[in-house]
C-alpha cells in the first residue's frame, strides 16, 4: 500500500504514475496514490495464484477465524476509513461511517457462514454413498465501486476469502486511498497472497484482464464495465459475477398518503446525492394523488438542497456532474419541467441540487438510462396497471418499489416486475443475509448474501462404492456397458 498524505499545496505537480483525487466539497487534494505498474499487476496475480493451494486446503473454521480477525482490524480503523471516504468521494460523514460499519458486519457474517457452507448428501443405490462437495474456484479478481467502497468491497472479499479463494482487488480510482487502506487492514490478518490490493484506473483493470490465472471476475459497477468483463470471459473462461447499473422505478398507487410517498421517493432519489445502485431513477404516480405528491416531493428536494454538505453531499466529481446535467438538459429541451433544481450551481465544490422533473416522456434519457444523480423524474399514470407496465418496460433489472395499500397490487408487482428485488412500501431495507439476482443490463449472478458463497465455489459430485475383496468377485460381475443414466443424471 502506498498512500501519500494530502498535499498542502495544490500547485505541487503529481508524478506521472500517481492517481490524485480532489475533495468534491472544497477542491483540495484528498489523496495521492501510486498507480500500479504492469509489473505490479503481474506480481499481484502471481502472489494470489501461489497462495491459492495452501489457502484452499486451510480448514473452513480457520478461514472463518482469520476473517473475524480481519473484521476486528477494520472495525478498529473505522473512523479513519470513513474520513478518507468522505474526503475522496464527498460521502456525508454519517453515511461514510455507516458504510464501514456495514462492511464490518458483512465480514463477520461471512466469517460465520463460511465454515457451515456445505455440500449435499445424495440418494443413490443401496450400499453406495453419493455426496456433493464445494471447492474454491481459485483466484478472484474483485473490481469494486466508489459510491459505498467499504461496504460493497467487504461483501465480495469476505465471500471469496472464506470459501478458500485468493483475491486480487482493485477498487475505483475515485476512492483509491480508502480501498488501499481497507485492503491493507484485511490482508494484515491473512496469510500472504490471500488478498492482494492493486491501485489503479481503467487501464490497470485492462492489464488485470490480460493476466492468466484468474478464475472469477466479481464486479460491482457500471454496465459498460460489466459487459467488458463478460466479453473477456468468453476467452479466459472466468466465472463472472456482476451487479451493474440500475434504472429503478417506483410505482405510487392511488390509495397511499401522498406526503408519505413523497418522503419515500425523496429518500430513494436523493440519498447519497442519488449515487446508489438502487437509487430511485423513475417515478410513476397515480393521477389521483399526483398533485399533492409532487408538491410534497418538491418540498423534500428543497429541504435537502438547503442542507449543509455534512448532510447533503456533493457528487463525486465534475465528470459525473456533467453527465447529470446533460440528462436534465435533454429532458428540459424536450418539454420536461424542472419543478425545483436542474441547474449546476456556481461556487466551489461539485454540488448539484435535488431536482424534480415533471412532464417527462418515456423516451427521455432520464427515464431510459441510469443518471446516478439526485434527479426524480415524475411520470403521471392513469392507473396502477399502467405504472406497473411502464416500470417493467426497461432493459435494466436491478430493483423496483411499489407504494400501495392493496395487497393484490403488491403481489402482482412481485410476480410481474422483471427485477432482482421488489420492495413494497420501503425504498430501502431488507432482511440480513438476503440475496438477489439482477437481470438484463443490471448484471448476472448473486452478488451478495449466502448465495454469493455458491457463486464463489464449484461443486464436485462424488460416488463411492465398496471394492470387493480379492477373490470375492469375478470379472463377470462388472457390466460390459455403462448404465443409460449414471448417478449424476448424464447419459
């Protein structure tokens, strides 16, 4: 890990191989991290590959105990990690610390689940035994995002490590110091090579994809990057687990309190300044409550915009802010109305107001693509059926929410929405240990929860029969042909 302290003079020129991140609140230098060289990348994969055999043979209970120690190490440095996260990405302090605490909880969860992750006993012929045994896949390349860097990374790293895989981890170049410290804290509790951090950007990611000896690509981030990993895997044959972009919809039914519904949508659209994979990106509201709903939503947006940076933070950088503004400008040019917000503010920092758009159409970019900013585009619908139909008509498939008091409508939404998670009457939340499978442009595979342990392992089916003692059986006792279907069901 190589982390230089924040420069005291922004005029100091960085080295050519440095990643320099500026604080999105005040524009000062937040961190300077050395970008990994091609030799560093090769060495990282080689170290993980060299450690894979011994780690796979380590008893699951011992792996769990070491992961517990790693969680304790992260917990001891929680405030330091949270402060780095806030400096690099603008994540508000309370949310940053909450993200670290969630990451620690995830490591502890996998430390407990890993040792009891087991195979299955199978029913075979009398006198024989059949069972299925999980095995680690080998070396996992973990590519993780900046918007909740500790919590997301701990999920992938914990599941991979406790199941006996070794990991090469590259986080986003937008939060390199946070990830470098996290990698160092976890790796300190583990044998050498079990977790190897690589600091870098998109070019570093391409260098990693060019390396032999990686068995799994585990990614949370943009759809474009997920598609690139899937493309690379056609040649490398690595197993791909990816949770990618979302364009999550909320359907507001006629029978709910419009002010309560507006508070739910505001939470979903504006929390972390809209920079959450499951943020609310599209709103379909029943005409019967549309008026008071929009009024309340505008009030919620303006309250957040007026809050200090410690409560309503900036966007991560100006590159993202330009994208958000471009989506809004296109909508306004095509007839949408900005009920509040919609304009990039002057002054220091990468701030953007919580924005409510009405009069949007289904083909506007704010309705068809992930904006990843604090934008709530509202589309009025004539009934719940229309809202449900429009919510389902999307190439993404991460999550969706329905706000309704009608149990039948809630059940229909769960049955008909083609997404990994359907939430009823709460834009965020869920039971500990939940798992979900994104669909379409949102990815594939279980990205968290107990099912991620299955993604990180392969299964060997074992069939065992007793061999006869010498002289007890003749060659005639062995059939000349295989059965039409063997114990595993293959012909």
